[in-house]
């Protein structure tokens, strides 16, 4: 049987998925808008260092529970924002 603390930890973990998705999205946008147009010899040392840090988003993509994302954020029916009267 699971301990109550373990269930609470899993609940907190699932709530962090949108934050992970946001982080991956902005990092991919940064790479596409800033780094790719300047790729090659035009990148200065500071930008190259930032590209290295942003590329760690690949690890985040690998650990996101994609089944949960699709089930809860892509194909699930949303709740209406206001009720019909």
C-alpha cells in the first residue's frame, strides 16, 4: 500500500508538467529565433555558451510523460469557462 506522502509527491509531479512544457517551448523558440539564424561562425562566445545551456532541454523532452500530456491537455474535453443560463 502506498504511503500518503508518496501520493502527494505524485500529485505535485503531475502539476509540474505544464511548467516543463512551457520551459521546452521557450527554449525551442529561442533556438529557432536567435541561435539558428546566427549558427556557424557568427555566434559570439556568450551566445555559444547560452546555446549549450538551452540544448539541455533535450533531456527535459525525454522525461516528459507524453501519454499524460496527450490524455490531459490534447484530447481531453475542456471545462466550459462559464455556464449557460
